[in-house]
């Protein structure tokens, strides 16, 4: 294989990053991935060798870094997600691939915090040939059978995912399902290989049932829902997939991200109905305010703001940003924001936040030609709220007074 000079090689030395270097390490990982992917466009085999080299260096380089925030683990996972296909798809000969596998296995054995779990999960694909995958499966299978047959809890086999992935890649579906059946309790991280084995044989209903039977204490419900949803979508059963799994399988960190994910998977479904379904699925309807606003359903956004508990700052920003589009909407959401601030909602609000929201409210009122009525409305709200000791009431009363600068 031709030699290539990698920039990342010098940066990923043993203990290259210190305890407080998580952010730098994440950046260096991103740069290394970009470097490898650039070369992959011209020389896939050399790029794949570079990816293997980076995997080898991940634990030695990152061993001393504080990874408690989870950011570094996420960055490693993202890097592996992008680079493993490079190795899998590289047109390497058998000798080269065997060398890669040996190096990767050594890296897995030395990995102190399981950074490389994704490598194990895709081991069968990395093998390249069915007979190679079968060989690697046999390296662990007897040990796995013994451990999972033992009635005593706590047995652990390093390489369990590698074995299951290899059995799947080798087409040894019966062996895979048989060894999974030995587990005392369902464990989705392993049982997902059983689902794939059943799907490979076209046994869709059995795959769905197997996935559903994987639920249990501490099992990832959203991941199981996502797997079931994907099975149904691939089978063309879109309505069933949506009704049973879509709203739970696509849960993300924000309402907007969740909505966009579902809308992308179900382009034929009415986006407004998706938002209504999400709001009715439980929780705070105000969580979906931003999604409705950004989707252009301002009537729905207003409804969510009124019935839910959207953060007052979020409502204030919406009032500011949409003035030219819909002044009435801006007036209404700014008023709700002011009311919520007076009621004590919002995280670490300041007087500046209240004044800004009031200014957005007045600009919307001026656009509608109702400035005096709007000022009186807020004055009345603040005066009433002051009687119960509401925060920020005095600030709003001063802002509403005839002598204030508006």
C-alpha cells in the first residue's frame, strides 16, 4: 500500500490531549475525518487505511481527557459513523483487510471506555467476505454461549457485538437467534441483530414481534420504536408506521427537530396534522410553538402559546421577528409573554427581558394603530399583578406611564 503523510497522525499521539482538552479533541477529530474523506474521493483504499489508523489512535490520544460531559463520546461516535463506511466500501484485497481487522481488534481490546462500540457493531460488514465474518464469529461464539447459559448474572464477553454482527454478515441466522435466546433478559443492543436476521429472511411480522419482545427494564424504548417504524416504512406500511411509532420514534431534543424529522419521513402526511398529533400525544403543547411558527402555521403556534407554557423569551423573539409578516400575531404572543413574565415563568429573566418584550408588543400595536389601547392593557395587567407581588410589575408600570419614552 502506498505511503501517505497524514496531518492527523501527529495530532493523535499517545496522551496528546490533557484533562481539559475535550473541545480541542472534538475539533481535531472533525479535522481528521475531513482529511480522510477528502482523500477517499481519489484513493479509497489509502483513505480506509487512514481511518483504521485514526481508530487505533483514539483511545491512546484521548485517554487523559475528561469525557464526563458526553461531548467527546458523541464526537467519537460521529467520526466513526462517517469513517466506517469508508473502510467497509474500500476495494481492499483479502490480505489488506485481514490486517485492518487485526489492527482494529487490537484497538478494541485496548479501548478503556468503549469508544469503539460502533466498530464492534459493524464488524461483520468490516470483514468484507462471508467466510471471514464466519471465522470471526467462531472466535467468540462458544465463549458467548457459555456466558449466556450461566444462570449467574454479571457475565460479560468482550466482542459479543462483534460475534453477533459477524454471524449476521455470514448468513448464520439460526446460530445468531439461538445464541440470543440464551439471554436471561432482553437486551436491545444485542437483540437488534436478531431483528436484522429475521428481516434478511423476509420474516417481517416475526421481526416486529421480536423487536416488541425486546422491551423491558432499562431498554431504549425510542430505539425499539424507531426500528419497528423503519421495518413498516420499508414494507410500504406507512399509515401503520405513523400511527404506532412515528411520534415516539422521532423524539429529539427540541420540538422543532422532532417535527422536522417526522415531516421528512412522512412527506405525504398533512404537516399541520402532524403538529396537532404531537401536541395531543402528551406533555406541554407549548413545546411545539416554535415548530408551528417555523412551519408557517401561526394560528396553531398561537394556540400552543395560549394553552402551553412556551418560554417567554421564545415568545418575545417570535414577536420581534414576525412583525412584518403578521403584526396581530406578534401583538398576541408578546402579550402572552408579558403575562407569563408577570406570573413568574421563565428561566433567570431580567428587567431587560421584560422591557424588550414590551417594546416588541408596542411596535406590533403601532403597526396595528392601537398603541394607546395596548399601553393601557399592559398597565392594567401590571397593576393587577403588583397586588399579588408579581415580579417585574413595577418595571412595566413605569414603562406604561405617560412620561415614559416609547
